[in-house]
C-alpha cells in the first residue's frame, strides 16, 4: 500500500468515525499543508510524524469511546 493509499484509507476511516482530518492534524500538531504534500505525493511523511498521526487517531477514538 502506498502512502497516498494509506492517507486515503485514514481519511475514510476518520470520516466514518466522525472526525475531520483537521481534528487529527491538530491533535498530531501538523499543518494541513504537510498533509496535502503527503497526499499528493510531493513528500513522504517522516516516521515520527506518521506515528504522531496514528497516535492522534487512537487518542481521538479512545476519547470518543469514553464519551459513549
């Protein structure tokens, strides 16, 4: 799976879970322009940034589950 495919899958999962990409990026402390460059294949994410995105998703999902 390419980075672009992973990003699209993450965006789809976020949408299904009721999150916006902006929520994830805010929690991961990343700019939207960085995400756009990754999505368009201009640059690839550094491992620490990619881990921050996944950690942010996990954090948002855990918060959603606690609220339910």
